[in-house]
C-alpha cells in the first residue's frame, strides 16, 4: 500500500480557510547565497558566479520532494584601476522549483537581487541588498484521491472531488531584503586568515497569497534569516569554518549549526597561472530535532562541488527509515585577474 503522508501534506496546505505556508530549504545553505541573504549578491572573489543546488528528500516515501535551484550573480565596479575606495555593486538572479506529492504541487520562483558593498574601514565591509520577483504555484487536481470519491468500498475516479480550485496555476509578486557585515584580518587573502561574516535576510515581506482556492488564503509568512560564518586558521593549509543559520517563519523555526573542515592542497601561484588553488573539505551540521547533515566536497580554482546527506532523526523517521535527503551543489566562479580586482571580504573561497 502506498504511503499517503505527502498526499495529506498537500491537502492540508491547500485546503480552504486561512493557511500560512513555509519555504523550501537546502541543507547546503551556504552554497546558495543569493537566497540566503540578498546583500551577499556579488560578494565573492571574481567577476561572475554560477551555482546550482539539487535536493531529493524522503525518496522512500511515495512522490518525494524534488527541489532545484539555479543562481547567477556578478560584482560590478571591482576594478582597482578606477575604483580606489573598495565599494562595488552586486547584481544577480535566483531561480528555484520544487515539486512534491501525487498532486504534483509545484512552487517556482524567479527573483532578482541588487546589493551594494560599502567599505567602512580596513578589512570591514557593510552591505545591503533588495530582492524582487515572482512566485508561481501550480497543482494537478486530477491526480488526487479525495475522501468524497470513495464509495464505501473503493476509490471511484468518476465521482466529483468536491474541491473547487479556481486556478491550477497562480503568479504572485515577492519581495525581500538583507544586510551583512564582514571583517577580515587579511584583505588580500580573506580565505587564509581570520574572517567573520554576520548577516540577516528578510523574505516575503509582502506576504504573498499563493492559494489556488476561491475565498481562501494561503499566505507566506515573512521569513527572517540571521546567519553567521567564521573562518579560523589552524595552520597554513587547514581551516575550520563554523556556520550557523537560524530561520523563523511564522510558527516554524529552523536552526542549522555546524562546521566545515577545509584542507588546502595548493594555492594560486604568484608568478604564473600553472598552479591553481585547490582544497578538499568535509562538513558536519545539525538541524534542530530534524536531521544530521554530513557532506564532502572539492575545490579547484573557481570550481567547487559538494555532496551532502540528511540523516533523518525526526518523528518522520518511522516512515523514512532515517533516510532524509541527498543534496548536490556545484559552483563556478569566473575569477578574472586578481591583481586588478577588489577582493570580497565576505567570500571564503
């Protein structure tokens, strides 16, 4: 017999009346900076950055969650030849789509970020960003099995569902903002010394109503995202990077805390382009009362790949058999010439 958990989740989220939805989430939140905090847009050591995340959650439950994100951003006016004060502009676009349940409940979003980075002192940067775009929500109402369609013995698809969906697809505007502060002990190479990043993002500040039903509400609560990241050198080649993100969205709260351990295999040559920076890393994180997250990754020049797995420890573990979600992330940064580029203090690459 098929597991019906996700069917009931979809029904609850989309039932008539007043309901508040909450966001999707990635375990590798630090690889999705445009959706972590708009003020981090363009804040990396390079000219352009492309990143993607894919997560498959609860695969042993029928019609599991499938989430995909794609981000692109760039830093402008970073050239030292005409920018002596260290300030720069960040522009980016974020796209994600999420599909879950036998009803194919899909949420798709396209968001645009603008950020400005202001150097307030040596090694210190203050950044602010805004986000604007839209959310699309859709469903396949013909794929569901509703209680009223059971005749007492079995399911009869010819019976009316009794659910009146005014539109199987809806678009709503969405807005957000964020601020961040960065300090580093080494402006030229922030990834090789003590560096601190503090920030907070605010999303869905307009509380968009996503409902597909008539005379009902399904609003997204405002989501507040405080986060912290610290780069701690252990020696020349090894670093530990503690990170924390605490999200609260209406009655829902999420805390992810843990660390990366990074071992550099090589550093960029100061005299030629033949030797590139490379590193391997491992990560261990805990999501409150929900999952233990373990991961590994590899960095080479502007390329980074990571893979992680959520070990489910919540009450759902009885159905999931402690299997949570596999997540893969890929990032590529167009570096440019380091001698002519302002280094971004909030970047730990």
